[in-house]
């Protein structure tokens, strides 16, 4: 007999009440399983006008030797370096669904500050390796070569970074937002993450904070300086004519055409944006809304210019352009005076070239990665210890590679030698960095 299966029969077959939901999702077996987070009765409660979060035990999502939080240029370099140094178990955790941080998600495509005095290339090692690999990828990089500032394609770079972390067997967890540190006395022994799986902890022997914003070291109670700075939003426009049409007699060429990218006709358009607080969610929201309107209108205006009628907005960056937010109070602080005077740092772990048109080169001491008081955690990337003026110079991509690379090696060495990261033998770190093709002068 040809028996027709009604929706009610089907739901009953799965042990699900037909009244349980109007949507198709309710028909999935297990769709009515209680949320493991809710099971612990952890919802915040309104008590006497205050919101109280009950105390609860957190599940451990994962255990690792070295936990790197944030997958920008610094985080990816740190994770690869740590793996390559001793083969330690390394876990790289990122709040978004891709690797690369501002370099990819922020569409900050041009790499500046690779060269120091006499055009010596100071960014080598893992950073250089990434760019070299991009030359092998279709439309991966343009303007790559000695003395130049190359521009990458964000999608090609995301791909290359995935290839590299997979090859080196780094554990990667995406869509996990680091919201707290796990501490044991003065030692950091992991971090707490929020994700679709709920609030969970990852335990680690050493943590590297490469969030750009120092989210983990701040949560661990390391001291820092809170800096408001320019926050923009980068975009890409397409169909930009090349060579540029000649402007009518007496008119200037249009503004907002940005810089070249590896894709013909596509250009990346930077935006400085107003000074604002990157740690204030209302500000971040306000800026996103304003910047998106501004970019759209700017492109519309460009389209009114003769010769540019076919230009269109390809994309706005998925990540807001935060340049600076927290700067660590480190064992050493990079100062402009020292950098300008070329004061030698015996514990230097690399250099940054200048990108503002001078011939300076900046040494970076290991102490700038180490918090003054909190243990077992290193900072890497734009949130290391530097005075504001100096931080503006070393926040660009190449020095973020340099500090990420060094943090990864130092974390691995500390585990191998059974010491705290603040007590690591810097001479050993420098030796390994050289072996891994980093530039140390
Ligand atoms: C608008 C703009 C223009 C710039 N122009 C240039 C330029 O022309 N050339 C140049 O070389 N540099 C430029 N920079 C600077 C450079 O892009 C960044 O400073 C550099 O990418 C910083 O690298 P990072 O790895 O330290 O941090 P980021 O690139 O910021 O990466 C941090 C990563 O951590 C993740 N993260 C953050 N918080 C958490 C959390 N709590 N939990 C989990 N993950 C988290 C982020 O999603 C991100 O992936 C520019 C920056 C901006 C914003």
C-alpha cells in the first residue's frame, strides 16, 4: 500500500513534537536538544536592577603548547615560527572566518617599511616567504622586487596563508572570539573564547597575543596604554581606466583613485578616517555606518567624471581599519629618541624600515614583546610596547611579521628550555631567527 507520510508522521518518527516549531529546522533529529550552554543555567539574570552572570565551570575546547590569538601578519608568522622551531603543538585562533587580519580583511594591500638604510631589506624570514609564495599565485602580488613596496591580492593571500598553516600543521580555529584570559597567579595559562559552540576555554603553556588590540594581555591584567587613533575603512573600486583619461582643459584628475592592485582595473582606496576609540563598540558601529555611506557617495561622484562612468565599488573591507588601540607596557618600550639615535638594543630581535620617507631603520628589542608583570604571554604585532609616535611607525605590516616571527621562536624556546618567556635566552632566539632567514643586522 502506498502510504503517504505526513509531516506529523515524519516528526513523530524522529520523536519530535509537531508543535515544536514552524520552520523546517525542527524536523532535524536532535534539533530540540537542549543547548549545552543553557543546560548549565548560565543565563545572566536581572537581580535588584543589576545584571548578574552566575558563576559556572567552562568546558575546555582544546589544549595546546602555544596558543596564538589573532591571525594577522603577526599571528600567522608567530604560529608558523613556533611550529618550525621545535615542532611544538601550536593553535591559531581567529574571530573571523579567514586569516590575514588587516592585510586581507582590512584590504590594506600595500606593504611598506621593508627597507632600511641604503635600501637594505629588513623584512625577511616568514614575511618574505609569504610574499615570495604570492609571486607563484595568479595575480597574487604586484610591484614585488628589491626596493619596492609590493601590493598583494587579499584573496590570493588568504589562500597562501591557509596553504602555509596547513603545511606546517598548525591547528586553526576560526569564528572564535577571545574574550578573557585564563590565569593562575601571575601566569597566563590559556584564554576564553566565545563562538557558536558557546563560551569555552583553550589551555596553553604559552600564549601569544596577536589580536592587534592586546585583548588577551589586557584581560590578563597586563598594563597598557589606551590610544585613540585614526580609524578608516578601505575599499576596492573596479573598471578604473588605464591609462587615465586626460582631464578636460584646466581640470584636475579626479581624487580617490587609490593605488594599483594585481588585478587590472581594480584599485585599493585607503581612508584615514577620524581619530576615534577602537575599544568603544558604539564608536566602531558609528564609523562603519558613516564610512560605508561616504565610500558609496565618493564612487558615485567619481562616476560623474568624464572617462570614469564605468567605475564601480567592488567591495568595502570586511574589517574596519583600526590602526592602534592598546600598546603594551612592556619590559622595554620602543622610543622615538632611541630609534632615531640608533641606540643599540642588545636583545634586538629584528628591524623595521621607515616608511615615511626618511632613511631611518628601527631596532626592535625582545623586551617590547614581554609584559612587565604578567607571565607566559607575549605580544606580537601592532600592540607591542612602544611610545605612541614610535608605534605609528612600527604598526605597518613588515615589523608585525618581525615581532610575530620572534614571538613564535621565543615561545617555542621557552617551552623547550622549561623557562618563562621573560627569562628566555635571547641569544638563542636570535640564532634561531637567523637560521630561519630573519634579518638581525
Ligand atoms: C586603514 C589602514 C591602512 C594601513 N595602511 C598600511 C599600509 O599601507 N602598509 C602597511 O604595511 N601597513 C598598513 N597598515 C597597518 C597594518 O595593516 C596593520 O597594522 C597590521 O596588519 C597589523 O598586524 P597585526 O597582525 O598586528 O594585527 P591585525 O592585522 O589587526 O590582525 C589582528 C587579527 O586578530 C584578530 N582578532 C582581534 N581581536 C581578536 C579577539 N579578541 N579574538 C580573536 N581574534 C581577534 C583580528 O580579527 C585580526 O585577524 C594600515 C592599517 C590600516 C587600518
